[in-house]
């Protein structure tokens, strides 16, 4: 069998494109934050992870430009060798203070952070214990560790009784790392962190929380899931591609652990370091977040406004406290029609369809920014109302008895 044969056999995307209902890889031509230019027209963006709206902030842009003028466009090496600049160290120290950890280590992407941290820490005979709805980067990091003969086990989504059942079966002598999203990326549900920490303490496990969708969104001044609950966790990882208006990732934890990862994480050692512009942009975004913590309240308030309005208009909207507002529409076909008609009304959302969600539980996954103004939010709500009327339904209270998981 030709290894390429499956590529030639895959035609589903082409079929959807032929119907002019393909919702993915749409190019943004200009980006003002809440409004973007796509295919020559202005569209209200309700699908971005630019939570605080800082990607277009003048200070963030200028910081990136100054970094290019000073350092060039690339660091031209890994952090381990020639790729470290003083901006890396400054950003690590600032993030450590902001999050309340001893140390921070930067990676080139958020996805790479999970791969590098999990596979770097978990060795032969150790266990990774993962929520079944964790992000793919966590799953793949655990699988990479498993390839080094570590063990990978999963528990039911946000089910702490099942977590305890799983952990209790692991030998006392084994190293254990419980990994969870803080805010689950599809639905915006928040992990039951206090109960997870209780289980971890009882069974001598360490905890790693992925705050990609939590930093800048929940917690005091946007400090994430642990701050939201008023607790401490062993390690927190995150990304710069959302709140921090840039590209890259980080792991925060004890200094000795960070030092170990510097010398034992292949994803760090063998990858080019974050670019000067990326670091400078993230640093300036952090400055703005610290100076203007009210941005967090604006973001959450915007999402709550849309969530409440869509519920009142009869849509099946999942509850939440974050910037993510998912609207369940049912079948794959429903999702494609909903997405297309929203887009025709100059509103862009993300269509989440199987296998990313269960069958007949497809959704319009909307997300909001602190920079959305009321006029943008009202246009989004109006577009949903018009599409619901045009298609003859506004949502599904249930689909074949299924319920949507809190994330995938």
C-alpha cells in the first residue's frame, strides 16, 4: 500500500468546499481585533482567542518593531546554545513574579510546551494521569512519554471520583503527574481544581495545569485557574498566542524542576528559541495586563452578555464563566449551514464538528475579547437570531439523548 494513498482517498473537505460551506483556513487580510477583513469585506470576529484584544494594541506592535530593530528577526539557535537573548530571561522573570512561581521557562509554542514538559519529566515507570477531554498537546505529550515506557492513563472528564479511582490503582512507588486543562478549550468549563488537588495530595501525585485559556481570563488580574480558586499548584503552563498577543509557550514551577527541564527537554534543546518580536510583544502585553486588570472583567462581561442574550432567544448555550460561549446546533450539516449563514451576515465563528465533538452535538464555538464593543456583540446576537429564523431552529435542547462533554 502506498503511504500516500489515504491522501488521495480523502475527499470530504473538497466536497464541503464545492458546497461553499467550508469553514476552515479562511484567510484574514487585515486584523483590527474585533473586526477583520476577510475576502474583501469587514467581518465581526467571534472566533478568536485574542482574549484581551491586544494583538493590535499600538504598544504591543511598537514593542515588536523595536525588538526587530535591536535583535533582528530570529535568534538563529536554540535556547541551549546561541538562541538566548536578554528578552527571554526578562520575560521568564516577569512571568514568574506575575504567576507567583520560583521560575519560568519559555518554549517556542504552547503545543511544544506540553510535549516538552510532559515527556521531559515523566520517565520509565512514571505515570501521566490525564483528563479525557484535555487538549491534544497534553495527550500527545503523554503519548511521547509513553513511548519512553512511561504509563499513560485517563479519567472521565472533570470527574474527581473517577480520578481517585484511577490514581488509587497506581503503585505507591510510581511517580505520578496529573495533567489537566484549567479552562477546557471547547466549552470553557473550568476544572474542579480544589478536589483534584485533594486527590493529588492523598496519593502523592504532582499536578500540571494547562492555563492556555485561563491566563488573562480568570483569577485575580487574570492569573489563571489556581488564582481563581485561591490555591497553589505544582506547575502551570500556558501560551502567548492568546492573552499575550504573540507566539510561544511557558512552563512555571519550582526552580529545580525548571532547571531540570532546561537540560532534559528535547523540545527545548533542539528547537529554535522564540523570536525577539514574539518575546517583546508578550512582555508588553503582560505590562498592559498588569496596568489594566479591568480588561479581564471586560472580557468576561462581554461573553456573559452574549451568553445571556442567546439563551433568552432560545439557543442551546452551554453555561460558563470564561470568554468561550458554545452554541449547540446538532448535526454536522446543521453546523455547516449555521456557519455559512453567519459568515454571510459578516460574523465569523468556529464550527466544531465530529470527531472533535460527539455525533449530533456540533457547535458554533464563539469566543470574545475585551475589545469587543456593545455594537459588535449586538451584531453577533442579531446574526444568530436571523440564522435561527432562516433555518427554522435556534438550537437543540438535546440530540439523541447525548450531552456535550465540557471539552475535547
